[in-house]
C-alpha cells in the first residue's frame, strides 16, 4: 500500500513536468537599427561672384566674307539668388578677342554681355540657360565698327567648395546689320570658366 501511495504521489508531482516533452525556447526577434537616409548636400549659390573665362569663338557673316575663328578670354561678375531647387541671377561679362575675319580684312576685337540666368541645382552643380544683350567691337578694312545684338546659350557650374566654382558655357550671338554695314554677323563661343563667390 505504501508503494502504491508513493507511486501515485510521484506521478502527481512529476506528471506536469514531463507532460508535452521538452520546452522549445523561441529566440527574441532581432530588430535592425533604422537606416539613416543619405542627404546630398547642395551648394548655396546665393550672393555676389566674380571670375574669369577663356575659350574659342567662331564668326560667320552669312556669305559676306567676314568669317573666322580664334581665341577669346575675359572676366565676369554677377549676383545669384538660390530659391531652393532653382537659381536665378544676372551677370556682366567681357571678352577680349583675337579672331581674324576674312584673312587680313578685319577682326572681332571684343564682346560684352548683360545676362539673365535661370537654372536648376543638381547636387553641387548648377545647370542653367542664359540670354541677354551683347555689344561687340570689330575692325573691318581699317574702320572701327561696333554694334548691339543679343545672345542665348547654356552653361554649367560645379561648386568645388563653398567659394570656388568651375564650369563651361556655350553662347550663340546675333548681330543684324552690323553698324549699318548691311552685314549680319553671328558668333558662337565656347568658354571654360572659374569663379569665386564672395
């Protein structure tokens, strides 16, 4: 009788522990740390700036024989407003030129421009379009001529740091009836530019 009582007592005490077999422990889920978004810093284009440019020009007189190409270079300065994703501004630039027109009959001596600029920021780059008024001096058959015209074009500036930029610009110029000569003159210029923001 004692044996039966001991057996029953053991079964009552040990039964719950043996029921269902060994317990499987579920590991805690691993929570990954949130990934911080990568923010591309864009340049601040607002403010005054100045710089220099050097490049190449190709002049066409629409069949009048005053055609040529050569080097030019000069200085520029202006002010830009950074509106977030977009930038607008104004600029004045001047190029001295060494472009012979029609062999020895003439030369394009210089070009000055008053620009309106509008563009979009792409990271640390500014891609822009520009248009405005142009003024050119030329020497033809010993006579000094000058005239007003207009231009349009596009360019890109890349901010190296918060002060310095490098870039390039392509402009098409049109001068109708240059200084009353009856000759229309077009000029395409391509320049490399460096600038400093104040």
